């Protein structure tokens, strides 16, 4: 199928309300399965977002789609499986700032180099983080200043949960600890869902984590949001101030995600997938769903996504190196 026909098919499928064109290898008439590797545990923020995109991705590809969770090592295990996949196998991976910008500096031994062993396909969303407390455990903590006073009076005793050592939630908590001049007790977990459950149970008083993990519990009242790390207030939590507004401008950072493929993944397939992702993210149904989850659709084409990764790596490197030194 030539490129012009591929694009025509993309438009036809979008007009019908689906994702876009089928991704055929050169000369193939029958498409392969499309396998999406999600390198995080089921139920966590990354898994939720990846699965929100997986169905329209399958519709776009025009093939049977398989989503596999391959968690471990902060996303390295599943991503290594993507790296090792045959370029023509139809395997792509869900990737994040942690996998591409943090892990290279956090782990002494790496199974792959994200700069050379992966091909950026598309940037998908930017994901704000929320500082949230258990209101039953900390009934008087309603602002960041309240939390700082509480923790300062108990050096080393106030704990915060994270999705694991070196994860975005850990680095955000560590950055807050440093900026506020506190001594906190970091308690890592095996994934975001496990960390949130510990805070919900009241065994740990607070955490800073991605919105998809926390929004349902904030909306139910089980958690109290006291600040967001976004540069500007979130439309999903308009009454919650930013960390900058709360007096901590140094705690301003966002997570992000996207798709990547093995280094030898065909350029035409990558470009077609990216083009369809751009149009899909503009569709009201998917856009609204992602926004409800706490992720802002921000498409990046392959070349732009590669440049963005390089820029973000400079921001996350010092945080990762600090976390590594604290191990």
C-alpha cells in the first residue's frame, strides 16, 4: 500500500469516528497484531492512561491489539522488551519522563540506552502532580504551609509515599523536602496504586503523585488536595493553588508520556502512527476522557518528541542523581 493510499484510508476512518489508517509493513495486505507494552503495574496512573489510548490506537491500526503489563525497575523491564522486539513485529511501548529521562541516571546498569535503542513515535500528554493528604490523619493540614509546619515540628517522622525509588512521585517528594528544608521519611511502594492505598488507609499521611492516581480520591473526599505542581492552576482542580502560589516556586514540574518503538521501527509506520495520534488527541471523546483523568493532551511529532525528551532530560537529571546518591 503506498503512502497516498495510507493517508486516504486514515481520513476515511477518522471521518467514520475511529482512529486512522492501518499500519501495514511494505507489501503486506494482512496487518500484524499491534502489541502495546505498558511497563507499569495494572491500576496505576501509567496503566490507566495507556489503556485510555490503547483502544483508539487499535482502531487506528486496523488490527487486533494486545496490551501487556510488564512492570518492574521503574519501567525498565517492560521498555527493554520493546527494545528487544523485532522492528517489524508491531510492538510499541508506552514511555514516560521517568523511563527516558530519570532511569538512565538512576540505575548503574542499564539494559538499553533510551537515546539510541528507542525511536520516539509521539508525545501524548502532560500530566500534573498533586500534593494530597489524608484529611483524617492530618485534619488541620489545609495548605502547604500547614504541612511544612507539621513536618518541621517532627523531623524525620512525617512520611510520604511514592510509587517507588526514583519514580516521579519520589522525585517530586524529594524536591519538596529540599525546597521546604524538611527532613521527611520516604516510603517507596511497588507502583502508584499501592502508594495511594497506603495513604488512603492512613498508614502514611501524604504523597505527591500524578493526577490520574489521585483525582478519584480527591473528588470523593478521601484525600485532600493542597497544591498542584503545574506551572498554572489545573482546570480539574481550579480551587487548588500551585506550589509556586504556595511559596515554593522550585517545586514546579510535570510528568509526561508518549509512545516509542524499537530503534529499527519503519519510519513510515512511525510517522503514520504519530499523524493519527495527533488527530485522535484532538477528538472530543478521547480528549475529554484524558482531561478527566488528569492528563492534558499535548501531541508531539517524532522529531519534536525527540527534542522535547532531550530538553526534559536536563531538568530531571539532577533529581535522579540525588535519588541515586541517597540509595
